[in-house]
C-alpha cells in the first residue's frame, strides 16, 4: 500500500501534462494564428515583468556593496598575480636581492579615519 501513496501525485501530474498537451494541440489545429498571438502576449508580459523586476531589484544597496567587493577582489587577485609574475619572470632580481627598493606606502583615498575621544575616561558613577 505504501508504493501506491507515492505514485498518486506522479499519476496526477502526468495526467495534467497529458491534458495540457491535448489542449495545446487542439488550439494549434483549430486556430494557429490565435495560438501564436497568445504565446506572443504571454512572452511580452513575461519580459516586461522580468525587466521591471531587474530594474527595481538592482537598486538595492546590498547588491551594490557585493559588486564593489567583487571588483576589489578582482583587483587584488590581479595585483597578486602581477607581483608573483614579476618575481618569477625576472631572474636578475634574485641577484639584486640586497638592493631592494622601499616603496612608499599609500593609503586608499576612499578610506577615512574617524578620530574619537579615546583618552577621555567614562565616569561610571554618573550612570
């Protein structure tokens, strides 16, 4: 009896698909132009809904942050590949290891330091 319980939904779904195929075939045979027109209208409505959804979903701040993160990750990966590529590509750099150039460290312009009152102690008795 347990195997019959599992087959009931499968049989119902198969029956629905068979009826849908018969109905579609009947529409194509009786009115092909009307069938194509209905399909075109459904496709246009679906495309309009998809474009509206994409337009409004795109404006979310989380999506923008995610894109910025992915862009920064790509840059970082590219920079690391360039550094490792320069190190392996130039064999004379091994000989001149003692003459390393010190690069001036630059801070990114999009990051700012916010200074607070770190030295001021809180008076816990006033709470």
